[in-house]
């Protein structure tokens, strides 16, 4: 028999529901464990000064909710299911402090969003309109949520005249929506020669033909873009002008103007992925500012706040509203109202700004560490993002380097993952420094990378 003793003070509603809630809480926090035997109804009624009938109803309610099971003559037990107490489950957002050091995923560090979430959920639970977040068709909230999104994007000084906003489930979804709305199977999609890898699989699934456009140290080359337009008659370009994946290049304002000029001249629509755009304190204006009639601007809160929220925004010329709304409806109907509400509250009350600043500071600290550990091996570049791009010495092939790093417990991505077309991928790797929770592990991983960098493939093949 468990020593569990429920506390009903402070719980709302009829006593039997308060007791059923206490049982649910006991199971979900692990105080009551699978197969624990509950007190007999009579003894609990005596202890809590409740009627036997109230305790019976509570046990029945908890059984109905799936927390208990009874066996006639043997008593009432905590049900054994796939259910795990919250504490026993690994924290999904935070990296474990053991096992491989993961520099392969471009995700923010866990930060303090959890504390903000706990507070907001508590406050939401008392909301008089809580049930509206369960509805499909709500009239007011999407408008409020879009306004909050517009406010969040406001600091980028995106033009808003003649432009609309749609909520999406993160930038990945926004990107898919844009591709669905703007292209048909067989169409050409222009991309930077190195691009965000999932675009390659999206293109494959949508029957699009990817055409790489050459880059230099400033990003996409305007002449190469112009040539690609002339030779393919492509109508759409996907690009990442700010903290490009994987090279971490941020296009200068001058280069943005040149690209915008080609976009306008060729009548292209550009899908501008600005998912990292809230990390730099100072940055050039979005490409959309220079080609407002031709740009679908895309961002999310994944890198600035937390990726599990799955809230993103598309901002685009009004003329594309029908196509983008149709693709949104087809793929998701709507962004989850509860998540949009959480993000909107955070934007309005300043939490979003605070959490973003934390990401920014941590990104900067990790860049400083990379600079210290890798020294001159690491070329200069934008230090405000989560990732760095590390060209390798000629003796190394990037795939062999990644395999050697994996053998030493560090996961990194080679250039080939991002390369489009048949041309050889550059001899470089991407290191994402923010995903690991502990700075010590980041330093440890960087030291392994530096050591491999200075060694030779033959040495590393001896390491098991
Ligand atoms: C360049 C780029 N675009 C889009 C995304 C997708 O972001 P979200 O989590 O908002 O879907 C990512 C995520 O890693 C990314 O790196």
C-alpha cells in the first residue's frame, strides 16, 4: 500500500473531482507509480473526512480517465500503461549531458523558456476563453496573433503597405506553403549553390527542378542569378540572406540591393528565409525591403525563442494571398491557436524579447569559445548566429572528417549535405554550437575538431 496522502486544499470544484485531480497529479508526477495500491476507499474517506460515496466517485472518475484500475477483492491500483511520470521522461528540448556532442543540428540552446511557459500556462488555465483555443474557427484570435507577429517583425522595418501576414507552423511549414503556392511540378526553383538541406527533399517530393546559383564571400552572386534566370526562365528563388545555412554569410545591404534589382528585372518571386534574422543586433534590412512586390518573407520563433512552439509568419504581397492561404489551409488549416496565443502574449509582454536576447548572448559566448579553441583555423564572419563554417585543409575530405569526428564522439555535417547539383561540394563542414546544453561539452567538442583538423586522415583511421 502506498504512503500517498492527497492534499485537497486549494483545489477547485466538487470534492470528488478534487480527489480525482489529486490522483491524476500523483500519477503524472510519479508520486503514485504503476501498480501502487491505493488506500481502501473507506480508510481514505476517514482520513480526508469525506463520505464513502465521494471517494467512490473519485476513484471511478480516476479510473475513467485511465489512471487507476480495480480488481474486485484485491483493491484499486495505479494502472500500468505506456504512461511515464513526467520526471522519468527525458527532457526533450534539452540535450543530454552524456553521449555524442551534437554540432549537427541548428537549434537554439534550451534557455529559460520553460519557466516562462510554466507561468503562461498557469495564467492561461484561468482564462475565461480557454475553450476557444480548442475551436477550429475563431474569429478574433488569428487577427490578434497576426498583429503580434507583425509587431515582432516590426523591428525589421518590413514594408507593410500592400502586404499581408499568414501564421504558419514554423519556417519549415512556411517554406513548404510558399513552394506549394508558387510552383507546379516540373518548375525550376533557383537556390544558392549551398542551401538549407530540407529544400532538396521538398523539391524532390514536389517534382521541382533545383538549379544552383553561384555564391561568393558575400552570398548569392547577382550576375549568376541573372544568368540562371535567362537560361531557365525560372520564376522563383529561395534564398537565405541573413546567416545563410551553412556558410553563416550575411549579405551586405549593397548586395541585397543588387539581388533585388535582378529579382525585379526578371519578375522573380523570392522566398526570403529569415529564420535567423532576430539573432543579430544590427543587420541589413530584409531583401523584401528592396523588392516588396516580389518577396515572400518567412520567419519563425524557432531560433529566437524555442523551436517546439511551431509558430512562424509569412509576410508577402497581397496579390499572393489567395494562393498562400489555400496552401496553408490544405497543409494545416491553421497554426495551433494555443501556441500562437502563447507566442503572442510573449511578444506583447516582452518575454519574447528577453528570451531572444538570451539566445543572442549565448550564441555570442559560443562563438567566442570557437574562436579561442579553433583560433586561426576559423575564418572571420558573422558571429551572431548559432553555426560556423569551417573550411578544412586539403588533406581532409569533409565526409572522412565527419566520420572521424563521429568516431571521437562529435556529430557535424559535411558540405555535401547542403550542396545542390553535380558540382563538387566545397571542402568544409558546418558546426552548430547552440544545441548542446553545456558550454563545457561545446569546448570539449571544439577541442576534438581542432585536434582532428591538425591531424591527418591516416591518424584518425587508427582511432577506434
Ligand atoms: C535555414 C532554415 N530555415 C528554416 C528552418 C525551419 O525552422 P522552423 O523550426 O521554424 O520550422 C530551419 C531550421 O533549422 C533552418 O535552419
